[in-house]
C-alpha cells in the first residue's frame, strides 16, 4: 500500500490523526489483534469497545442480526469491557500500535463524580490519547427505560439516558476537563431530539469534540405468523435493540447538520452512522463533520476496504480541487434550505414512447390522475401533472423525464 495514500490529517484537540477515518467503538475494537489490523489497514484512529465502570449490569454474549434487504443491523445482547480489561487493552495498544490514535470509550455509573474522575485519570495514565465519554449507548439503562415505562423501580442511569440531559453531560465533562489533559470527546445520543443543544453544552463545558452515534433503539421485523418466536438465534425473547446500518445515514447527517448549525465552524464534530462508502463519508463532511466514524461496516466487511475508499477519495479531491478534508466540510450547510425558503419550478413529466414498455406501473400511482394508457404506452397530461416525480422514480425503463418550464413559483 502507498504510504501517503492514507495521509489526510485532521486534529482532535492537540492530537493529529493521519486521516479522518475512525473505527467506532463496538465489537471490532475489543482486542489488541483487531487494533493491530486496524492500524495495518491505514485507519486514522480507533475508539475501543465501551468500558463500563463498575462492571456492566447488562453484559451478555453477543446476539446480532443483519437484514440485508433493509440494510439494517440490530443487536440485543453485547459484552462491554470492565475497567481492568479496558485499561489493559489501552496499554497493549499503545505499545504495539504506533501510527493509530487510540481513543478510550468510557462510561461510569457511580453515584458521584469520583468514579468518572478516577476512571479518566487511569485511562490517561494507561496511554489513551483521547477519552471518549459514552453518553449514547441505547442498550443499557435506556433500553430498560423504554421497555419498562411505568415501572418506577430505581435503576442506574447511563449512556443514552444520561446523554439527553445537557446539565448532566456538562457536569461530567467539566469535572473531567479539570482531571485530565488529553482531549475529551462527548459521544451523544440523538434520542430525545436535542443532540445539538447537548453538544453545545458539552463543548462549552470543555469537550474538545462531540460525536453522534451510529444507532437507534427500535423493534425489529418479526414473523407475523409466529410472532412469539424471536428473530434472534440462541435467544428466548424478542426485545427492542440497537439498530444501525446504511438506513440510518440520513438521520445521522441531520444530527451533524443540526450540531454544526448551532455550534458554529470552530468545534470538531465526528460524524457517524450509516457510512458504507467514500461518497457517504464526503456527504457527512459536507454536512459539517471533521472526522468519520465507521462501525457496522467493519463488522460486516473487516477493515481493508479503507484502501479503496482512500483511493477514491483522493481521486475525487483532485478532480474537485480540494487539498484538505476541511475544504469539503460544511459545503451543504448554506445549501440546505427550510421548507419555507424553497424555489419550485413549473413543469410536467413526459413519456419517451420509444422506451416505454407499457407495463402500467405509473398508471397505478395513487395520488396522480395525469397518467393513462394509450394503446400500448403511457401518456401524461401536462395540464394535470403536478411534477411530483414519482413516475420517474418507479419507471423500470427510465422512459419518463421531467420538462421544466421557465416560470419559477413558490
């Protein structure tokens, strides 16, 4: 591999990553062998599997499913690292990985700040170059909160439950900023719909960067003829689970867009969620991301695809005239308008009779009365067509195009 292929540096605090691509905290970053492979494949950084202190109260062998048609990955059960295992992993990684920036993903469940502060200091002493605070995991207390609404039994609050409260997040960040010197990333949940506001609070409290997350809590597809049977192998019940994969990218891009709009151009934002191609990564940067987190794709494909991504990215940048990742960032911020500010053109759909197969799909569109079958091809009345474009998108022969008129309208 070309050594300089992977050079596209970005910084988080005072730490320089060789490129913006980070293997996100998850099942592919829980062993030293995985981290060595990540470094070998050219990644800029890796965020280790979540370390939970005290020992995680929900901690099982993994149960995953990948729904290829829906491009949806879901898990219900997962093993987190306890404190000692997390520290040993960081120590080993710093000894054996020279080019890879090592990020420790950490959350504490103590009743006061002493546990957070002690854990942060121990990770810094172990060699972590960046500390990522986990305010996002939806499969611990938040899963219990969602599944057991109305049950008032006390339970620890962590991950996505805590991450919706900007005061709690800011308090933790502010305390740890005084306790350690290494950069701090606040990794935040979109659950609750206030990720931008919580990001702002975290940054004002001293976080070096903020990050979205690559999953949402949801209910998986079930067999309606046998609905009591779990969709998971080797598991006795169905449950809400962590959903990730390409389907989530539009939501993740919105998260990054909202954060960037609120916090301005200065802070570092890590965009993650649904990234499965170079084009996905560029789109996320254009919405405001400085770095790109990838998790589910590494679970399905390993780490070696980054070489192809980097070759494609470098070729794209050369053609577009970009020399740094920063030059791609925020390009969509001013381009994305509110619904009140849209400019619409008059126009209508038109059928190419030479291409039309007469399949009749377009005639069945429920909200349109402009299309009829004439002889063996479709015909569209321009006076009735509203220009919605549904017929263009469902035509298997690509035989329909939109005709624009000169008059703009609101």
